């Protein structure tokens, strides 16, 4: 079945953007980032400022405005509202009101760590709060904290606006929680505890929408005359109706219990003639009348609260066992004792900030800095969290434990943060997390825990900007397989319209050599990656189609602008006539320096050039003239004992698309040999370089298609009849193209990702002299494998190739696979 499987957009991208860029980069001997399978080593050379090496995203042209949308309906949200006072004020160095030294009378807090200082510090916090605000100062020393003998669930509570808790520096002031049973509690909690946090209709005077409102809009039409006033805090909300859930392909995993989206906003204008209100920042998602779209008042938040300049640590729990993934539900275990505890909690807070705080390993601890969660932010807005480090939570089990940073806020800036050894180093979760920006931050997971992630239930329009990823990954994936303890509702599709912009990878995690995995509902975006680890995995499934947008993989060093957040904030403030404000706030927001990475010798086929390799074509097969039920001329069957199945040519079924024609068909009968019969063809021996390309349509992501190659030293039957004699052994399993490294140890090299239910083009570029190969999937500019994959068995030449179906016993897979358009070049 000869098929044209590249869409117009891909061809335009290949010809107009990628090819000229790479030609220019090579001519100028300038490295925009590591390329196809190259080694990469860091150097201290600065980035080269040269217009010929820079590029812009097609979704962010020079004249971009927040209304820009491309013909495919793709767009980037305006993330410039993230941060303290919508990014329009620098963090304060001091605030009005008294500055109380807690070690002085009448508080006399002990800063030696000998006696509990909780009561003294709490008294100072309350006194400052009741007085209208001020700073509670913690001079150098160690402040031992304990939980009060009351109903309270925190060692320190800030329940008043305009209160700052400030130390002398994270290397001088240490807050030490001397408790080992912290289940559900916090070290420091910031919340309007006197009034509570309530996002429901607090006065029963909410109003329904008169008409649907699109995402990115700020004007809300209401039924009847608005009963709101300028300056009021409101929520624009709707219900997860069955229709809305069905639109998001989650009818089997969600119900009304997920709560539905809510956008926390402030009213800036009321029009009683048009019956509209105007909110301070755009909506991040459409709101429909069908889903009971409405606006209502909410409880008043805390404002102008700050935490700064100290370190936090906890006494390590002494248990040496009982730390399993589900032990948080078993009474008497260490996991049970520390489950769902946090170092710092913000809930119901706006226009506030945290800066220059780090966790530390308290004296006597062997490893842990904190028990479980680091900083947990929810139902809050316009926060800036800057220069905060969280490392080594003691418990990283299930049930939401071990997260350094939990992002459940809106329009907040997480700037220059460092997260190390968390279960998920960042987790962004829920429909009430939107418009947030993670900027200039760093994640690392050498303990090989789970990836940072968008965790559950469709957070909307968040930006990951200039994140450094070291032995870790950030995922925006469909998590419909996962759920909480009860098993329902499912985590489901986790985000939509979120953007990864110019992230830098230092090293890959061991499980999958990618730094970003994106599989968002509707459109998601990955624009620019850089560094020695630059690969991106784009998964897609029936819940998340279309496949997310990827641009500039490995080319982030030349991406302009370097930071989307920085550029959008500058554009907005200048557009609004706030040049003076920009000059002030920009001083704290300069994008990080670009590290130049040295490029080594190029290897592999430049798929970006579209043209075929500069090699003789030695075999081509589109199966159109082959007999149905048989094989093309020159192909032969190799039977396998205990398998009734042999690959053959069939008429293309409807599920493969409208092109029709004939294809190569592989299947397996249940409970027979895992390996079916094979289809083998041989060709003149190739001694230098061989390129194989074929189209593949799998109906499952479980173990299915197998390809083996070998040389003239053995007969084709000897090569393909046993794993031991395969020169190259490639398998499709779990949505991954894999190259066998060691059968005994069951170790494989990653070569790229694929998805069931769609066509993929797989290219294998083989350097016979070096006994290595690279794998490209679809229109990838770079190979899926970060390093060339070695041959499984050495051969001086290659002259035979076989396709078959192989399952594994635990799968007993039978779902068919189709192959088309096989080509082999070589010399």
C-alpha cells in the first residue's frame, strides 16, 4: 500500500525551517545543541550571539499578541500574569510595621535548639498580625519547633495578612521540627484559619453565565444585572457534567466528584448596561452555559505574607522498616506516622512570596531533610516562590508523599527552585492549577524515583520555562491507568495547553532516555530543548489526540526569545504603558546563561532533509504486486515450531486509513509459541552502511513486531532462527522501539516511541564498520537513542533481514501489526 504519510505541515517544517537552520549551523561551525546521536560535553564558552543561529517558534512570531492562533487552532497562552502582583512588583525587602526580634523580651525564643521555640514564635506572629502586620525576625541560631497540645495541626500558623517570617539566611537560621509523628500536619501553615478557605458560593448571590465564554477572554456575560463590585474576589466555575467529561474522553474514569474547573479572579470592571463583568486576567479554558457556568464570591484570602531567609529540617523518623509504597495505610509503620505531612503549606493566599529557603539534614539524621511533602501550595494566586531548595524527603511512597513542590495555584511564579530526590520533584495537579510558571529551576532524581509531572485531572495552561533536568524527566502524560487509594476517579488526562519552553537536559533517567514526555489532552507544546540530554517523547492515544506539538528538539540554544515568560511579561507591560515597572521587575528575572555544548562527529541519517540517503537503493517493496496470502518475489517463509502463523500480504483493512491497497500482515494465535514464523529476504552483502526504512501500524503497544538482521557468515535460517545469531535485534514493546543488548540480562537500548492505532515511519541507520546503529521514528531530526546502539552480534557485512511477530508470555499478545513501504539502501 503506497501511502503518503507525511502531512503538509511536517513537510513545510522540514524544508523551510529545519534544513536551512542545520545547513547554516554547519557552515558557520556553530553548535545550536547536540545533534543526531552525537556525544555532548559541557564547555564554558558563552552562547554565540549571531542572527544566523537563532530561530523563532512558528507559534510565537515577532509580532505575537495574546490573540495569535495558527490555522490548526494552536496557540500559546499569555503567561505574563504569573507572580507577585501579576509580576508587576519586585519582592519587598521590607514591609511596613514593627520588626520583632523573637529572641528579645517579651518573647525570649530559645535559638540554641534546647527548648521548644514554637510558642514564643507563634505569639510574635499573632501579635504582629493583630497589629496590622510587620516582620517576625529570627536571628541566627536553631529554633526547635514542636506541635502545640491543641487541635492545631501545625507547629507555626500564619493566619493574618501582612506578616513576614524572616531569618538571617538559610545558612544561619535553622527551624528544626522535633517531631516524628507528623501525619497530616505541617511545620508552617499559611492560611486564613480565622475565616477558612471557601470557594463555594458563600452568600448565595452567584450568577450564571448568559453565554459561553472562550478561553483567553476576560469579559464575562451574566444573566441579569451584575450584583458584583470592582475589587471583589470571585471564582468563575462550572461543573464536570457528563457531556464535558465525554468531550475529554474520560467517561470511564471521571464523575462529578472531580469538582470541575474554577478560575480565581478579581473583578476590575462592571457594566450594568451590557450585563458583563471584566476579570483581571484571562480565563485559561472555555466556560459553557451547558455546564452550569457561573460566577460567585469566595472567602477573603490572606495577602502580603512572606517567608524568607531560613532553613527547615525535621527529625528523621527512627523506623527502619515499614516504608513501602502502600505502608502509609498501615498503622504502626514509619510511613503511617509521616503520611501527607508538609514542611510548608499555603492555602487561600494571594500576592505573597517565599524566598531563599532551603531544607537541611538535621544533626543526627542519616539522610532525610523532611518527612514527606516540602512546599504545598493550593487555592492561592499571584505567588512568587524564589530560590527555594527541597531535598531528600524520608518517605516517597504512594498516597501523595515525597513531593518537594506541589503546585495547585493559579498565576504563580516558581522561580529558581531546586528539587532533588522527590517521588515527583514537581507535581502540578487538578483543574484549579492554571497559569503557573516554573522558571529557571532544577530537578534531579539520582535515586531513580518517579518523574516530575502533571499529576491528575486536567490542569490547564501552565508553563515550564528554562527548567534544567538532570537524571530526571518531566511528564505531561495521560494517567488514566492511575488513581488514588479508592481506585476511582482516575487521574485521567492530566493537562492541556501547557508549554515546555527551552528546557535543558544534563542527563537522562535510566528508564527512558527522554527529558520530557508529553501526551496532553488536545494540544500541548514542547518548544526548544538543549544540552547533552535533549530528547522528547510524544505519546498519543485515543484520549489525547492529536499528537502534541514539538519544535526545535535539541536546538534550544538558538531559540528566540530564550524565555517565553520573560518576553511575554516585557511585551505586556510595555503594551500597557508600564515601561518603568518593567525596568524594575526585570532585574530579578534575567534568563539564565546558555551553556554551549561541544558537538562531536556527526552520525546517522539526517531525516530533516527529507531526501533519501546518498546510497544505492538495493530493495524496495510496497506489496502492491505481491499475491494476497503470500509473499513478494524473493521473500521466503521461515516456520517456527508450535506456531501456526506466517506473515503474509493482505488487502488493507479500513482501520489503516483511506488509501487502501495491500500491506504486509503479521499476527499471532493465542497460547502458541511467542515467536511466529518469519518472512525473510536476502540482498547483496553490504559492508559499510545500510539504511532500512519501513512504515508500521500496530494495534497494541504490547510486545509485537520483531526485526532481525545478519550477514553472510551464517545462513539466513541460522541467523533468524535463534536470538543468539542476530546481528541486530529490534523489538516493538510498550510503545518503544528497542534494540537488544543482552538477552540473558534482558537489557535493551531505547530507540524511540510509537503509539498504537496510527502509522509510523521507522528508519534504522546502520554503520557496519562501527558495528552500531541509530533509530529514527517519523520525522525526528535526531535519533531516538541518545548514543549509537551496538550490534548484538558482530558481522563484517549485512545481507539478510526478517520480520516476524513476537509476544512475551505475560502478554500473550495477538493484536495484529501491519508493515508497508520497505526500503533498503546500502554500500
